[in-house]
């Protein structure tokens, strides 16, 4: 608790000197989760809805018509992963927004939460795209090989673009 000539501790000097920087970081840390949580909630709604309106519909007993198809399992897994990661990211976004934003929070916990949420965001967008591709292939697939290959290419194109662009994301 050594004090300088102004009778201030190192912590007090640091706080006064960097208070504007902390305020700017707080603004950024609040704005980013607000925008991303809107996307997360929208994707969670889509994933939740698609779990009840399964591709191919249901039979008279209420079971999915396409439940024996291998791609139906892929759809179900991708949809469940998308929904759970979307909801988890919403919870973490709310956790970030309700943080006190003290200097000690910026040393590790806020950035760890932010990184975790961004990873979850990538996972739930990717799995939503996989669920979309599986649904499209399940419901539109035909006997013609050329049309199936075109359908596979069209339905998986967003996944390929997403994967190639995810590698170029820079966290600033």
C-alpha cells in the first residue's frame, strides 16, 4: 500500500489513468453481446420450431415419416446441437451484459466468456446449416443422380463458405 507524492496507491493511479479505456471497453463489451444475442435467439427459435416440424412430416401415430433415414439422424443431432448451443450462448451473453465491468473483470473472465460465446456462435450457425442441408436433401432428393449432386452442392454451399470464412475472423 505504498503511496506516491499525491498520496495515491498504484491501484488508484491505474484506475484514474485507465478509466476512459475501461468505459470504452465496457461499451464494446455491451454492444457486441446485444447484437449477437438477437441472432442467437432467432436461431434458437428456428431450431426449436424445426424440432417440431420435422422434415417429411409425421405419420398418423405422430412419429416422423423419415425417421429411418440416416440423414434424419444427422438433422436431429444438428438441430439439437444448434438449439442447445444457441441457448447457452444467450445465457452467456446475458451474463456478460450483467457483469459489473470492473478492472479485474477485464483481466480474464470477460474475455474468456466472450471467446466461449463466439465459439458457441460458430458452432450453432454451422450446425444450423448442417440441419438445413440434411432437411433439404431428405425432402427434395430424387432418383436422378445429377439432380441429387446439384442438390448436395447447393445445400452444402453455405457450410463450405462458412467454414472457409471462419478461418479469417480476427478478434480485435
